[in-house]
């Protein structure tokens, strides 16, 4: 406790003895805080899914770019047919998947009025602390 004596501030000896206790309590609370390890992967894959071709014949000077599309993005371990995880891309074709470092294959699949559309598998390598980038293509069937 702080006392005032003739214009001076003085700490009582009992207040000084409590300071190490407060410090130890603070140290205990900080050591119990969750670490970065408990937050899950800080790596994975970000990318987009495109549907194309959009025109039967593409001509110079008349671009006909592939368009972004919502699709299911499936993740396989390299050279495996078992789906490890999946996510849906947005209407803008964008997706993000948190993954541990390693080698993976991604496949996009979507349905439209004509049936189910599949792309081809794309291989990606995920490094620790980094999001690899990938573009997945779906074949529109337009020739």
C-alpha cells in the first residue's frame, strides 16, 4: 500500500513482498497460453478452379479466357486413390486448403446441366510455413 507522509510517497514493506508473487502468477499464466504448434498447419494450398474452353474456336485478337467456377477440390496423397480431404471453391473459383508439408495431388470436380465435370490431377508440393499455389482446370467439353 502507498502512504503519504509529509508530501512523500512511501511503499510499505508488505507491498514489496507481494511483488515476487505477482510476477510468478504472471509467469504461470503466460506459460499456459497456447503455443503456435496447437494452431494447426500454417501451410497448404491456395488456388483457383477454371472451366474451359469457353468458345468452340479461339482466334487471335478475340480472347476467350477460361472462367472461374465453383467446384469440389479433392486432395489425394501422391499416387493414391483415397481422398484425404476436400473443400469447395467459391463462385470466383478460389479455394484454400490447410495441409501439413508433403506431396499431394489435387482434383477438381463439378456438375452442370450436362453431367459431372472432372479435371486432371495436379501435383503440388507443400513446404513448411508456405501455401503452395495451384490452378485446377475443368474441361467444358466445348470443341
